[in-house]
C-alpha cells in the first residue's frame, strides 16, 4: 500500500499499554486517522517474535519502556519514536507530525549538521535522538565546541547540558561539577542536583 508503518512494542502486564488499548485504540478518531494513514502493527516484547524483532531493530532504536512506538516510512526506515502512555489527541498529533518528512530524525540530523553552532537545531536533534533511546552526548559536544566556555553558564546552554550531556566521564559533565557555582547562578542548585543525580543513576 506504500503507507508508513507504526509498530507498537507492548507487554501484556503493562498497565499503560493496556490502558491505551482500552481507551485510545477504541477512539474513533484514532482508528480513522491511523487506518487511513498507516499500517498498524503490534508486537508482544516477551513473545519469541517480539524478542527477535527487538533484536533485529536494536541498532535503529532502543526499547527502554512500554509502550514504545516506532514509525517507519514505506521503505522500512525508522523515522520517529515515542514511548509511554499517550492520550488520543496527542497520539494523533504524533502520527500527523511523522507524516511531515521534516520531522523525521534524518532531516533533523541533516539540519543540525549543516550548522553545528545553531543552538535550536542542536536541541531539536538531542530531543529526537533521546526519543530513539540513544545517547545524545556527542551531539551536544559538537555544539559546545563552538561556544566559549564562559557562555556555558546561561539558561539557553544549560538546556543542552541538561538534556544532551549524559556521560558520567565526559569533560562537559566534569566541567559542570567543577564549575557548579557558576552553573547555579545561571539556573538553580536544585536543577544542578537533579542533573547530577540523574547521570549518576543512569
């Protein structure tokens, strides 16, 4: 049919998966939208088929929580991912957004790589990469190399540290610890604490 595909990885015991099955997938607007625009597939992550499929696709996206939805174009290329319980309106919005090629991961990546000094493009690429379950540290590092160290301590660039730097031993994370006082002036001690705890726990 030359339609894009949406694949749902679920678990039978997952409360959020079951809630979506009962409340979202029975919604007429959701049914009409996805029937018109997508081929819809669901796979139980604990079945043999689900385990094989997850293994086969592990280099394209990572399943860290349930449900996880992966969008593919008609050629089988993964274009977007989203995880967690999603309400009907937001679920339609996700599917609608994916129909625009500019919102695909490859387009977001290309836009960033044309100018790695562009903050907004970097932030968009970081968020998209995280949706796929991958580490965005290298993306943030490319941008931060274009910024003078004294410019790190701004609300704007903190967004990139907070969302993009996830490696415990990266120079940027060590810099954040070493220069904590300056970061705290730009944001707040609480936000710095949350970031440090998150990275350590991960």
